C-alpha cells in the first residue's frame, strides 16, 4: 500500500491532465464572456442598420 501511495505522489501525468483541464476551462470562460459582451454590442449595431435600411428601397415592403 505504501509503495502505491509513493508511486501515485511521484507520477506527474495526472497533475498535467488536471492543469490542462483548468487551463481549458479558463480559456472557455474568457471566450464565452467575450462572445456575450461583443454579441450584445453588435446586436444593437445591426438593429440600427436594419432600422435605417427599412426606410430605403432595400428595406423590402
């Protein structure tokens, strides 16, 4: 049992996998936050353009 615990403590593979998982989670959190922020800002931009185009011959109806 003691040899198994010592081997578990010395191995770096599990720690490396956990580090990569944490790094990936942080990157995904930043990406989701950026998409949310810029998505709401550009939504207003495209809505304004749509309103401006609705009064022209390109606006349909």
